[in-house]
C-alpha cells in the first residue's frame, strides 16, 4: 500500500459570481492551473440568507469544459439555449458539457430557506473542446449511496474502492477518469482507506468537521482543500470529528496547455480570441 501524502492545503476564499451570489472559491481561478489538472475550479455556494443567492446566475456562456453542479439543499432551475430545463433539488446533480458553446442560466426557485451545493469545472481534452454541448440531470434517487461502518458514501462519478467496497457512479469519462465522491462520517478516529489510480490528481475538500490525511496525519479543517501527491494509490482518511463531511475529487491529468478567460477554457490564446469573437457575434452557441 503506497499512501499518498498531502502536497498543499488551500483555504477556500470568499468570492461572488453571477448576480451577486456569495460563495467560497475552493480552488482555481488563480495560480498554476496544472496543479489541479484535469479540474479547473470548485465553488461551494450556500446560505440561509436568501439575499446571498436570490440573484442567481443569469444567462452566460461557456466553452471548452464541463460543469458538475451538486445540490445538497435547495431548489434551482437550469435553462439553456438548446431548450433544456432542469429542476435541481436536494441531492440532485447536473452534468453539463459546454463543448463548442452553451449559453445557460442557473436560477433559484426558492425565496427563502437554505441553499447549499457545489460546482466543479472539469476540463475537456483538446479533441473534445469543440464537440456539441450536452446536458444531463441526475436525480438523487438514482445516485449510488453505500452505507459502510462509520461512513456514508455517495458516488456521483467514476469508480471507487472505499474500505474494500467497490462503488460505481453513473458518469464516466475515459479521457479524464473523474471520481466525485461525497463522504459523510458518523464516527471519529476510525481510519478509512480509499484506493485511487496511480498518477491521478486527488483533491479532498472538507466542508464539515476536520480530517487527518496520510501517514503523517496532516489535518485538514472545514473550508480547506488538500491537494495530494500524484504518487501512490491509497488515500487514508481519519475523521477527527463525528459528522465530518468531505468531497473527494480524483482525475487523470490531461497534461495539455490551459488557457482560460472567464467562462472559456481552451488550449491557445487564439482559441480564446475565437471564442470571444463567436460570442460577440452571437455565434458561440451555433458553432458546432
């Protein structure tokens, strides 16, 4: 068993997006994006105060990557230029492939109460960046959930082996091989073992409680994300508090140039300039 070590701990930082939606930028948007390859960004959004989220995310464009929205609590509606309308409620997931171009909105369908969830940006390989856009709603009732000793595992994407139990999610991507796992612990101090692919990027975001990772028991607290060494094939997780919750993301690095300008992620500056020109001419959503 070759246990992965923590390479970096990043504190999520307060930010806003859309029409004034308050959120935490977990990682991405600054520094060297290759550290997170194939992931580009992760946000946590959530508040009991409707004024923090009621503005939502009015129509905006994307090109060159995928977005995965995981709604822990609340009610949000997705609409896009292809006529898709998606209803996201507690535990639901929306997996959107922007590809060559999509214009969409994500707006709250509640006027009060708590809203909480995550959005992850996952890069596309160069040969897929200009593929037709696609959209998929995944209802919470269809997402695999496994109860093990002291931990409840929800697997949104990929294949995982947790404490010797094999888990398979509903979404697979051969180029980036993403694993998206939500772990909720009911007991503290027990060591849990997650098998991962050698050479893949591993990110662990703690959104409730505290955990210790690796042989040196590096502590990661609420609101922090750990980036692990790409060497090794095992992640050891020890919750320090009962009711600890975390997101594990793993993926195969694309090892391609990453050029980002706002909602566009391509491989070259020229491709970004083309995306901007297409959008300004009203052609971005018809360019596939």
